[in-house]
C-alpha cells in the first residue's frame, strides 16, 4: 500500500521533471541567427510572386475525374 508521503514525493518529482523539460525546451532555436529570430518574431507574411501559368495543366493532361462536358457530369448511375 502506498503511503501519503511517497505519493507526494512522486507527484513532486513528476511536476519538477515537467517544469524542467518545459524550461529547457522553450528556448530559441540553437541554429537561428539574431536576424532570423527578429524576422520570425516580426510576424510579417512573405511576399511570393506566382508565375501566371503556374496553375495551368500540361497540354496532354487528362483527368480521370472528367465525366464529360456538362457541368456536374452525367446523372448518378449512368456512365459517360
């Protein structure tokens, strides 16, 4: 049977371990420079330029989801 002192001791050790891990693990990244840290903490979103044809499929692209020329495809139960 457990004694109250052993339960308190185990709970104290567990809380101490959690606090130690949280304190050690919550620092800044070791490989980051001061400029990188400042940029990250600034919070600005990067400006990305997407080329105009970036979302255009290749010329010979055929989708297996193409069910025909009508919007929505054929009625349920019918194939192309």
